């Protein structure tokens, strides 16, 4: 793979946390599958068009494992999705087992049953924000610390069986593990996270509960093919993704709505009627990370006149695909009323996000409650002045608001 152009080194500079680099639009038009250099300095293919990204997400010729892991391209210096994962020989069987174990816990029916609990959590957070604003000299509060962070954390802790009192500890581990600016400290954080999860899993083995981690520990104890280390990695991944992604989508969704006041007013006028479409548009446009989903070719794959060789790294840009002008009218515009409802915000195919129903439930409850109880909400800092986290998942460190 020959990578020569300076512009093809990831990540591409973006104007702010809500906009993507203009280069993506050029690539979709002129080079939808292009050779790039990863942030770690290795070669990869970047895929930017909607149809190609969707098709490759469901193409079994690509996987998360690598036929020769020691020769695989590295993507970042973070310790999340930095390189191949899983066993090349058993990846498909391992994935099938994982989905079978987790599907009941993350079913749409169970998420509907969880919605009352989520609304209670959200109302408690809003009550505290109202009190904080009254006491704040400038009337400004941090919606990130007061709502966007605590709600998803409380929900995933209840579902997985993680003590909520540990939230600052595992949130710090998540932050460091996904940080691509701290070098060797990122893999050390991953090791600490694994050790934390081993302690928790063994406590569940001694006293199992009605929670997902207890279910996974029980399954691993009775299935010789289910590797212990694999189980621990899955538990870490669930806890990491179960709060990180939703925290960021709440923050980005709030920014989209408050920078489009006509859409915020429309939501406050009819929260119940508009919240579902609003959440789907947030999932389409909300782009918390600058890279994409990592896959490796398990055999040669021909796409759009390009041959991706066995073992090549492939980065599927969900963010770019969701802004493809050949699929979406006024693709860069935040418009919950758009007729196009399909997006790749939760992936596609066999690896479609198993937590999609959970995320939708949380986001719908959060934005409906905000519209009902904080209709005068507005930003207290310009979007360009917000600090973006230097992590694989991105997002903002704070979200100052008032009303």
C-alpha cells in the first residue's frame, strides 16, 4: 500500500466538534476508498461513502481479527481499537456466542421497562442542576457533569451490576485507555481496567446477581470454549462503551439543538412527538470520534476498483458515510424532519450495536425531559471555545449552559 500524500494522514483537522473535515466530502466524490496513514504511522484503507461503508460492515471477508496479528497495521496509540482483537480462527463463533448471551439483556422490551428508571434519574439530575444554577453567581452550570455523564453511568452500572460508587474510578480508566496523547499510559490503564474487572467478576462468581456480568461469569464457568480472558475483555468493553458513547451523544445532541434554536424550539413545543426523530438525527450527525470502525481483510476484497489485500487494515468512516450527499438531502444540515431515516450511527450487519435500544431509550428520555423542564436552555460558551477530549471517542470536557 503506497501512501505518499501528506493530506492522507489521519486524523484530518476538523473545524470544531460538530463539523467534519471538508476533505471527507472530497474523498467521497473523488477517492471513496483511499490509502491513508494511521495516527500510529501504519498504512490503512479509508472508506468514506455510505454504500461502501454499509456493505463492508456486513461483509464477512472483513473482521476484527487478523490472520497474522504481529504484522497488522496499528491504528492509534490509544488502547481501544488500536489493532486486531479476537482469535482469527474462531472470531465468527466467538461473536455468535457473545450475541446469544447478551441479546436478552439488551432487548428492546427490557429497555422499555427501563425507561421509567431512566426518567427518574434524569429528573433527579435536572433538579440538582436547577438548584446549582440558583446558587451559581453567573447562573451557569455544566450540563456534562450534571446530566450527560451521570445518567448513562448509572444506567449501565445497574444493567451490568457494577457498583455506581466506582464510577469515578472506571471513568478515569476509560478516559486514559482511550487517550491517544499519553503514550504508554493508555495500555497501562487498560491493564488496570482488566484487573478491576477481574476483581468484580470474581465477586460475582462468589455472589451472583441479576445482572449482565453475573450472566457472563456463569456462562464462562460452564462453557470450556469460552475463554476467561475473552470474558473479561467483553465486560470491560461493555462498561466502556455503555457509558462513553451515550455521554458523548448527549453532549453533541445538546450542542446541535442549541446551535439550531429553531429545532430546539420545535422540540420544546412537542417533546413527545419530535424526540424520536431528533434522536435519530443526533445519531446520524453526532460524530464523537475522528477515525472510524477498524476491520482487517481476511481475504482479498475488490471494492470500487480498489483491491484490498488480505491482512490490510480498513477504517470504515461512519461519520463520513452519515454525511454522504448522495444519500441525504442537505447532508451537513441538522434536520430532524428529513425524510431519510436510515443511518449507520449504530453500525450495520452482524456487528450492529447490541446496545442500540439502550442508547435510544436513554437519549429519548434525556432530550424529552430537557425540552419539558428546561425550555429556555442556551449555551454559555461558543462551540469553538469548547475543549474536545483527546480520546478515540472524542466529545467535550464540559458543556456550560444557562437558561
